């Protein structure tokens, strides 16, 4: 399997397989950010109130969780490239159905297909980890799950906001389907791989959970995404209804958040201390908390832009959990470990809208206040664990030097 070595420029120094995955993720993230930022507005346009908007997004999260649960089993038994292609194709079907629906309460039909698309990610993470060397794994995950998606997010929300302003919010879903189809074209060029070899004692979720570092990291990912998503889910509605901001401007702010993610991703990739992914998670989470604070006091465009620039830490924190998991998990546990990580992430994403919707219905600023309050002890815990991990690694480094 190709390792991260020198090659053609399009491979970005990641090798052929991860180079293709990198470009695929550029268009896949362009698909996601074309509609996700505007999705709460679309659901409201179909007749849903704020609590119902949170309900629909939460149902989507639980559907993703439902399909992710058996994904570890599928990764262990099916060729990963085929699994990626079929699941992402079903995601496109879901977007087309969502764009055609007349009322909000029919959206779960489309969300079932869209949730199927998430089965691809544990397989994708296994492909990335297997194609990268141990030293280059953090760089590969950062490039694929942070930098390239963030570059897409600079362009896609602005383009989607303009398309929605000219045509309709439905058009943003169709634009997302088109970007997703391009990403499948790159995934289709990956080297076909046979199904994983059957082991007499195949890995299980019980064995994976018994691995303490994996268990701890997955719980941290669950808590981090629960807190940060509670604060971010209804920010578009907050800007639209409280500050009377036009849809295209909200899309532009989404692009500003992507600039923040790119800058952080490049910074973390160049500075040696951030080779430790947990440190990057800590800093990125702290910046997201700062974004909530700025949004609560902002009243003009420069402050809103600053808040979204800081909000770029959300995407970076999320992607670095995958990098950290790739370093901690033994290769034998990759399928179940990455599936478990995705399950915990999606569980946080699923629960958060159920919290954000009623909070927003009570006070539009309430989700931001709650997320900010919960972020402070979370950042303190992450900082403590980062310090402890660094202290534990120091004696090993000294032994290696000796």
C-alpha cells in the first residue's frame, strides 16, 4: 500500500491513495457545507418552529448513529472502497429527495438515505491510517479531515448562499448532491482492496472498549462535540432572526469559519508541539468557546467575522480526534476503533440539537450561553490530559535518545 512519500504534486506528499482521498474530501466537504449551514433555515421554511428544527436535526443525528453502529462490522468484512462508493451514492439520493419534499415532517425519509452515507467514514479512516506511515499519520489526517475540507468550506457556503438567494434554499441541497457526485469520482479511483482477512478471533466492540486509551478518547470526543454543537447548531437562525442578517451573508460567514480552520490546520501542521493531536484539540476547543463569547456580544459585521474565524476551531478539533485515534489504536482494531469514534461523535451531534432547540425557543442566545459555560471545564480537562500525556511521553523520548 502506498505510503506518504514523494510523488506527483497532486498527491500533496501523501502518496497516491491518500492523495486521492484528500481531493475526494475537498468535494465531499463542499457538498456538506453547501447545505448544512442553511439546513436549519430550510427546515424552518418548510413550516417547522425552532423546537421542531432541533428535533429534525437531532433525528438525523440518531439515524446516522443507527447506521454507524454496524459499520465496524462492515469494515471488517467488506472491501473498503466498495463500501465507501455505495454508501456515498445513497447519500446523494437522500439530498435529492430532501430537495423535493413539500413539508418538514417528511424530511426523515430523506435523512435515512443521507445517514447511510456516514457508513463510509470508518472505512475511509481505516484506508487513511493504512496508507500512511506512523510518523505521517497525524499529517495525513489533518490534511484530509481539516485542511482540504476547510478549503472547500471557504468557497462552498458563499456559493451556496448566493445560489439560495437567487433560486431557493432547495437549490443548496442540489448543489450539495453535485459536489458529492464529484467526490465519488475520486473515491472510484482508489485501488480496489479485498475484504479484510478473516481472523479466528475477530475484533469486537467489547475488546475495543476494553482498550483504555481508545475508550477515554472516544468519551472526550463525545463530550467535546456535544458541547460545541449545542452552541453552533442554531447560529444561522440566531443571525437571521435576531440580527436580521441576509442568507448570503450567513453563507459568507461560513466561509470565514473555513478560513479559520485552514489557518489553524496549517499552523498545527508546522509547529512541532502540535504533533501531539490532543494539544491541538485543546486549543481548537478553547477557540470555539471564545467564538460563543464573541457571538453573544457582537452587533456588527467585524465582530461576527471574528466569531466565525474562531469557530474554525470546531472543525479542527473534530478532525484531530481521528488523528489521535489513529495513533492510539492497534491496526487490528482500526475498523471497530474508528467506527466507535464516529459513533461517539455522531451521538454528540445527535443529542446537541435536542438541547439547542428548546433552549433557543426559550431565549435565542441560550444555546450560546450554555455551550460557553460547559466549554470552560471541558477545556480545563483537555489541558490537564494534554499535560499528563506530554509528561508520560517525556521519559520514553529520553530513553530513545539514550
